């Protein structure tokens, strides 16, 4: 099978990682055809969360870190890649516009992934 055809799913190119493939295979295919990757994500320009919401989130995250520690580097990188591809990600400050958290730090936290990501996008 042609490598280009293998990259397609239902006749279209994927816009992100294909979870059924090993990560190394996905990177190989996506690198082979960079023109297939969408870069049309419109990221948020500023944080929507209020100072009170951010303070509550900080306290909740500190508690989570104390109780559960941190995740592996692999899981952290998957989470951060998910964040960078999310429209709620503020590129300039590397923060989530929904909760106001600094995602370079928050993606390391272990705990309930659905409570950590306000949009429930993390798979691990």
C-alpha cells in the first residue's frame, strides 16, 4: 500500500495523532506528508477565567500534586500536545483560557484527568 494512502482514513487525512498506531508510526507518516497537517487552529488570545477561578484552580492543583504526584513524561507530552492543538490554548503565555492554568506545569499533574482538563480532552 502506498504510504500516502495509508495516511488517509475514510478518504481524508488525519489532523492529529491516530491513537491506534504506535506513536513512532504516526510521527513517521505525519513527517512524510507535512502538507496534510492542518494548522488552521484559532487559538484563544487571552484567558477567560476570572482571578477567583484561577485562585481556586491553583489551590485544587496544589492539593492534587500533593496527593497524587506527577505522571510519566510520555503522558505529560501527550497531554501537552493535546493542549497545544486546542482552541482554548493561549500560545503566548502557554495557558488554558478556560481555567487560566500554565499548561507546561499542569500537564505533569497526576489525578483525575477529567477534573484537571476543564474541557475533558486528555486521554490519559
